[in-house]
C-alpha cells in the first residue's frame, strides 16, 4: 500500500511517526510544508521540515515536539550577551543543521536533495520531500500588518488578530521532484492533523498538487478536538476568520478533496454532519485522535490506514 502523507508542525510529525512505525519505508512518502521557511542570521531555516525529520529520527525534543533533544544553548547565550535578536531559539545541534543546509543551498544544491541526504544520515526510512524547491512564503495578514509566518507565530506569540493568508511565490513554484510522482503511485493520501491554514494550505497551493489529489482516496485527520487545537493557533485562526472552530469546519476546509475524515470521539455528535458534506459525502471514522505517546501514534496510524484502505 503506497501512502502519501501531507504534514507540517508537531501534530503532523506525530502521525507521520506513527505511520513510519506501521508501514515499511517503501510504502510511505511524506510531503512537508515549507511555507514557514525563512532566513535568520543569513541561515536558511526549515522549521516544519526539521520537525518532521527530527521526529522520524527520534531526535526531537520530547517536551516541546520541536527542536532537538539533549540540546545545548551556548551560541544562543552568546547572542543574548551581544544583544542580538534571539526571539527564535536556535540550539547548538539545530544550528549545525541550518549551517550545513545553507552552505549546500548556496552551492546550488536543491532543498529536496539536501533533505534526502540528511534523512539518509539520520537513518530515516520513509521518503521525506519538501513541497517545493522554490521559495514559497506564508504571510499572515493581521490587525498589526502583514507578518512573515514565523514573526507571527514565534516573535509575536500568535497574538495579532488574523485577517487572512498569502502564500507568496506559490503561483510560480513547482512541486519538488518526487512529489507528483508519489501522488501518481499513491493508494491513499493522508492529510495529517496539521494546521489547515498554514501547514496544509501552503502545500495545496503549489503547482498541480491540489489537482493531483482530486482522483485519489484522501483521508484527513482532525487537528481540532472539541473546538480546540492541542497545540498551535488553528482554533484561534478559525475564530478570527469568522468561522466557529470545530472538526466540521476542518472537514469543510477540505470538502472538495475528502474521501474520509477521522473524527475524535469527543466530537462524535458531528459524525452525521461531516458524513453528509457535499460533494463527496466522506466516510467518517470516530476514534481517539489525541496522541499522548508513541503507542497512541501507532494506534491512530493503524486505525487511519485500515479506515482508508476500506474506503479505497
């Protein structure tokens, strides 16, 4: 069974980890959001890409879900002494990744090729592909002006009120090598429980990716439980965009793509509403979607795969 997962952020990385523990490496391809990539101290940072890779390599900080475990902070401490901007916390191990990625990009190597080599170095089996080798920048329109995503998310702590989003460069960007090929061979596409607005929409905005999903079985796993996000500002974004945050709102977000939807058991009362959505009238799996540990990740991955296989 060839499975393609669309992912970004901590929630997406957790389900990808579960899928990676259930499927063989040849069966899983992960397409990762790079709309939140940005430059800091002259370095190219790919936060979502790194979160997914660190998680698959069992190198992620287990307390935060992002960054590296067993991290040290000597460089950051020196930067603080020099009164440099330190709103984005760069650990020493993490910094090494950004340094090497930037060096290779400046040599003309592609982000996807660099990512492939990093994954091989870290012993990651599944193929991990950035959505594009071309720059795409998520911009957040807020009551305080237009902010780059990491400025909104980290520097401003998600406090500004959101008015809308733009994925600058997506109209010209091409899917990275392997993206469309993996979709062409996919038996199932899983949209991970990532923020629909800023983790999944950037992926869908690139080239023909969205069109490539229309004839495939697509299952989305809700990132919202009882109207709340376990991590991140997704629910806040829905409210500020004038939409009541709920699993149904997420299903409607993807309504033109869905074959199935994985709903948390705490929202079971929404099952019939989601199942009746037009045009596809997606099947609904009701289960516990809260991934508190590795066992939960594996269980949810197995249930989602079994559900998706039944829909195909």
